[in-house]
C-alpha cells in the first residue's frame, strides 16, 4: 500500500476543542473536578489533624506524618507523573491517577491505626502525582489556542474555589460525623471524573517531550523520605539512635546520587542546565522559603485554633477561608501589576507583608478574639501572598527557555511542596513542640509563638532574596502563558504547547 493510500485511510485527528462547545465543557469539568478533589483533600486534612490525634491517641510526629506522607510521594513522583502522561497518554495516566487516588482514599477512611493511615496517605500521594500534572496538560493539549487561556483561567479559578471550601467542608465533616468522611467523599467525585474523562476527554500524548527517569524518581523519593523521617523522629528518639542516623545519612546520599544521576543521565527528568539561569534559581529559592513558612504556619495554626482557642473543626476551617478568598480576588491583579512594573517590587513587598501577617499571629493565644486577633493576621498574610504568588510563577516561567517551560513549572511546584514538607517536619522540634505537647494549651502556645516567629523570618528572608536577586529586565516570554495558582495547595504545573489531540 503506497503512502497516499495509507494517508487516505488514516483517521484524521479531531479539531482542537472550543471552550463553548459541549465537549469542551465536559473536558473542563473533568479536569477541574479531578484537580479539585486533590485540593479539597489536601486542605481539609489540616483541620482534621486534632481529631485524628484524639481518635488514635497519636503524638505530634504522627500528625506530622499524616501531612508529610502524602506530600513526600507527591513531590518525589510529580515530574515522573507528567512524563508518563506525555509518553503513554495524558488521559490514560490521569484516569489511572484518579482511580489510584480513590482507592487510597478508601484505605485512609477505613484505616484501623495511625500507621495504616500514614501508609494510605503515602499511596494517595502516588495517585496525586499521576493525576495532578495530567489535569492541566489535558487542557493545554485539547483546547484551541484561542480558548486555552480562558480554559486555564477557568480551571485555576474553579480549582481555587475547591481549595477554599476544603477547610470549611473538612471542618463540617469532622464535627458532624468523622474525619473519615473527608476521604470517603473522594469516592463519588472520583467516579464522576472517571466516567466523564473516558467519555469526553480526547487522548493526547507527546513522546518527544517525555523524560522517563524512574531511577531519578526513586532516588528523589528515597532521599526525601530518609531525611524527612530523621527530621521528624530524631528530636524524640535521639539523634544518636542508629535508625535515625541510618535514615539521615542514607537519605542524604540518595539525594546526592539523584543530583549525579541528573547530571550524567541521558534522559534526566530534571535537566540541571535549567539552573544556569540566576533568575530561575533565585525565584525557586524564594519559592522554597515562602512556601516553607506557609506550610509550617498553616499546620500549626489549625492545631492552635482548636486545641488552644477551643474552636471546633468547622470554626477552624471558617477561620482560614478568608485567606483563600483574598488570594482568589487579588492574585490575578498582582500578576498584571507585575507585568507593568516588573516582578522585583511585588516579590519583595509581598513576602515582607506576609511576614508581618505571620508576626500578627503570635497574638493568637488563649482568649484571643477572632475579629481582633485572628482575622487581621490572616488577612495581612493573605495580602502578602497575593502580591507574591502570580509574579513568582511568571518569573519562573520567564526565566526558562521554551524547551524547558513545562519542566520549569514542574520544578517550581516540587520546590514549593518540598518547602512545606520540610517545614512541617522541622518547625515543631525547632520550637520545642514534640510528643503530646499539642494537647497541652500552654506548652503548645509557647512553641507556636516560636514557630510563627521562625516562619515570619523565613518570609522576610524571601523578600530580601527577591530584592537582591530578582531582576525586572528578564521579562516574560511572549509565547508563554503564566498560570495562576493557589498556594494553599501548591503551584500549578504549566506546560509547553502540547501535541494535537489524537483520535479516540
């Protein structure tokens, strides 16, 4: 059969989707709901940690692990998850991720012990690493270029709403029924995503963009796990303990091996040449310290509100909602401001303002009123983050070449998650909080104040780094599309223009 005849019989790829078409709306629905279930779960769990501790009579390190087990596997496998979608099909990997996430959620809901819950949370992170990059990648690959910006904006805005209701919904479920219902709620949502995705989402892939690096992914995950385990368990067990020493040294060696593998490997998932850009490196340093401050502060604030101020889980969730609302309203405006005047001033003022908000949180102690103590601190902190987030994302994307656009955003996403991971592990022992201290209001408040001051210092350091290292003359590339995101979860993963959809 000649080439002409073969081409005549080859099914043509469908036209890129338009946002206003029925199928376009279904694709947007599937991707928003898929990423939304991860966002709700990630933010709802914060207000549930005291209830989990009470149910299992667990110490603070176990509560740290309920947060970090998920973040650990997610951060370690996120770049690999995006590459798997590029290679084997974004819809396929997205659906597998949703199924995996739902199955792990069921295991979380029926966990008979805190150890079982932590293991299930780690499995949840694997599912999240498969579905999270695929959500935005499907939009990039499926929609017409003229509608792509609007689709991404809708995805980001609706996803932000899902994240905003996470603490509120989580608090209500904890108070009304049980923290276990937070995980059970994922099952019907996941089922809806799977049905819609299989029916309406076109399959796309781009093997040329895929960087499969399973060795690098394993080394990164093992290294992060070893270091995080030592940082969480070391203060209580003792740094001279053989297990602590072995995990700390082994984790550090694995991270060193990861860097070496990325330098010498033929298909590294993290091409190190991307860090040759001083602007890119600086932006990621700012990301690390700001998101570390955010992750540690939110983890401890949820406990402070419930165990010291006596809030119910629902009230604690409501207390955090204004933070996300402010960010949803102002982040896009901050992005436009940054485009006009450059990122240096917003990225300097934003972290400094966020540090001021954190400093106000030291007033949140026993007897503090919400209107005069909690709300002002939350609002000032949110204003600072709003001024920081969009310029930070745009700076990261602008500092990378078109070839590395997807990797650049994926790296920034991972840096943010690792910052939060390490903060949740390190801040409590640095502040003198361990074991059962979180059940004692006086002891916990003393540690909370120290931890919040450390977080404020981290945020302020981020502002200083921006002032010293961020340049205004490295403007965004004309072809790139900055992607807004809500930092209560993590930055979104932007991708380079993707391949055209394939026939189903």
